C-alpha cells in the first residue's frame, strides 16, 4: 500500500458529526477527487443526511460534488436512528444554511455503480454509515468488488466491546444483512472498527486547539464536536470524542498512518440473540481455513500525525 | 476472599488429561476434603470418564472418594467428544490399572445435591467439564446456588478466541443450554476461561522438571502430559500446554493466586449461527444495567507460584 498522486473517492455516509469531519478531511486535500457522495439512513433519516451532505460539501468547499439519496431503511430489519449521539438535525443541533444545491436524480447505489464502471480499478470507496447502499450496488453490479480499487469501511467491533450492544457496533448492527453481503463480496477491504476508533480520540487539548483555528469551517466543526464530546463524556468520563469516520477517511487518504493491522475473513452474525450484528473473525492461533477473502482490520495508527492532519484539514 | 483452613469440595469433571492434573492438585492438599466426584461426558464418554476418575483418585491417593456417574449427553444437543486432544482412553493413551472401586449408585447430580444439603454454606464446587451435571442438580434443588459456598468453572472465552470455534470454548459449547442455566442461577461464581488458561501454560522447562520427579504419580502424569503437549504443539508451535483444569483447581484451593479479575454478568449465546456457545459479557465502559449476578472472570494469576504448587502436588 502506498500513498498516491490522486485518489478518486466515492463517500457513502450518514452525516452525522464524525461524517462531517471525514468529509472535511477529504475535501481539504487537493489530491483527493471526491467523485460522488451517497447518503444513507443511520445517524438520521436519509432525507436529513442527504441535506447535511450537501450543506457540508458547501461548507468545506466542494459544492460541485454530486450527492445521491440512498436507502431510507435497512435491507431486512426496521430502522433505528441515533439522535441522542448526533443531535436532532444530525449535526449536533448546530444550524447550517440550507444548501444551494440539491441531490442528483440517481440513487446512491446507482451513482456508485456508474462511477465504478466509469473508473474501473481507479475508484476508492469510503463507507462510514450502514452498508445498505453498498450492498444494493453489489446487487446492481456483481463485479463491483473487482471494479472498485479499495473499500474502507468504518464499522464493527472485532476484538473489543461494541457501542450499541455488548458486541454490536452501530453501522453494522443498523443493517447486519447488508454488512454480511459486503464482507462476503470479495472487496480489497480495510476495516476501521471500534478496535482502533475507540482508542484514537480527539482529546480535550485537541478540541481546544481547534477552537483557536479561525474561519467558518473550523468554527462550525468545533460546534458540532462540542455536542459530540458531551455525549462521549458520558462514556469516557472525559471531554473527548472517538473519531470514527475521519479515521476511516485517513486510512483511505493516508494509508501510511496505519502502523498495525491483522488480516482475517470477517462475517456478520445474523441470528444471535445476544450477538446479532457482531463482526466475527477467527482469531485462534490456527484459524480454520476459510474461502472468504480476508480484510485488514486496523489495530494501530500514528495517532498524533492523524490528529495533526485532521486539524490541518480544518484550517 | 481468603485462604481457609479446610475446604470441602465436589469436583465435576470429564478426565481428561488436565482434569487428571486438577485432581492431583486437590488430592495432594491435606486441607482439601474431596467429598465427591461427578463424572460427565466431554473429553470422552461418561462411562470412560467415570472409570478414569476412579483410576485417578486411586493413583493420587484418595481411593475413598465417592465417584458418581453423571450425564452421558448434553441437555439438548447431540454429544461430541475430544479424543484427538485427550487420547482414545481420555488419558493420553497411557494405560492405568483397572480401578479397585466402582461408582456409587447415585447420579452425579444427586450426589452433588445431597452433599450440598448436608454441608450448607460449606461446599465448594469445581466444575471442569460440560456443565450438564450442575444444571441437572439445579433442576433437582433450585436452592443449590445458595447452599453451595462457591462455584469455580473452567470454561468459556470472554475476551479472547475460543478453542473449538472462533468464539466457542469446549466445555461451554459441549452443552450451551446447561452453561446458560448455571450462569443464570445466581452462584458465587469464578470463571476460569481461556482468557487466563491460554496464557498460563506448563512450559517445556516445567514439563522437564516434572520428568525428574520420582514416583508413580509424577511418572504417569508426565506421560499424560506428553500426549497433551504434542496436541498443543500444533497450536502454540511450542512444546507446552494450557493448564485449564488445574488452574481452576488452584483458583478454588489457592484464591490468593488470583491477581486480577473483572466482574460481569455472563450469558451464553444459544442461537447464533457463528457464535453459539459464546460466553457473552458486556464490556462497554458503561455496560447496561443487568439483573443477573456478576461472576468474576479471572484475567491474571501468579503463574510461577501456580506452576510450583502444581509440581509440589505431584511429588
């Protein structure tokens, strides 16, 4: 894996406070070409997350990027949202102006498939919400895993506790069937799970540094994160927040930040009473042989370098 | 928790090589009164494990201890055995003389219930096989968790990989329904899971020290362990073996050896396609409130002291 001149990216997201920071991270990098953004239900309804995606691309200086509305519900189960984490408007109840643009006519899955076909072997996909749109795209185009260069997923909890259940992480448990379809499909896949995101946090000191950065982008983002940090204070006992989605963006755009990962085929438990939505990997010293393509589960990153890059993105 | 003058113990087991060493560990201690032994299917059929229990009590100098035959199969599922781990005779294919004694007429569950009633608040139970006999005993006497002082279970894999599946440990997965009944019953319960047993190993150096110990007990036990170490060589890549059951015996008889544990209610996943038999604990920083009585999951022990005591037991 090496850092590249230009990276063409499709971002599937449900903004979402940390989704906002992930978009900021990519939007600030001249070498990253965001070819399209898909919105999905998750942190809020897809109607809200699509509008937020438009608002955020305008805030972060990429108003030309097409935004497509995606799935409004999971493949099988009933939807659940996360307003207690991200606020009633999905962005920490911080008011942003209504977007000037509007979503394109294609669905998120159709846009992803079209972009993958137009850029065979060249498109990287960052999926930081429930995996419903990506699963639907595989349904439309079974060769998607071969057409796409690389898929980076924020989701799951492989060797650590979950966040919405003892073993369930929000993005995966919000559509376990879709996630299983994606893990089964054979992508070149980096998994940025709670294993790394819960130990890669924006500290109080970092949040204070952000407050000193002038300009609208930093100011608004700081306001989003104040809301988020308040939620995480209830978990960590400290004013700090897990940077789930921006870390996944960093793994996509700056793969040199990854210092450790293990490779394992990952499956999603679909039927467990206590474990539905769990990301299951065989971590025995001698795991059974497995036909499923292994993904890379990130376990260590250069945290300081990541936090600096995230701050740079908001200057 | 403090070490006590005399400990009255019921041992439920499926000998089994490490079961043998657990019996040796307890039999060697004058302050430990073994009131009874229950045999259960597991490492071999219950017919074989009961005969082995008699043989081992005779070898280790406790021929007077009553041995009761217990369950020949799990509560619900079909049985599976582990001859590849423990040999065709359950004791590493090492020949021992036929036992002089024979099993008592009571079943293991009946013997456990009678001993608990006769020694209210005084009986400690060590369960190092599938939990079928203990679950049946709860069915016969629902007050068993209150009658028994303490239950030490070898089983499960809470925050680490399993040994017969990616998340399944043999004793629990051999009867998940029984295990769930036992975890739900409200015992004062120490769980000695793979979390601690896979990192508390008899090293090649320890196995060599054992070879120097004179006498029939040490010689036979060394022969059992040679078979076991050969199996574990395929897992660890080294000649060493996990000391699952003797470590549980040590936690019962020498609680001062435990240097770290966490408390958590534990449940057994019964319906998962990938996770059936998994011991599930909520390890989030703020776990949900839970009515189930927490058990202590051992995570650290004084390893050198334990290995010394285990060697002393075989002198």
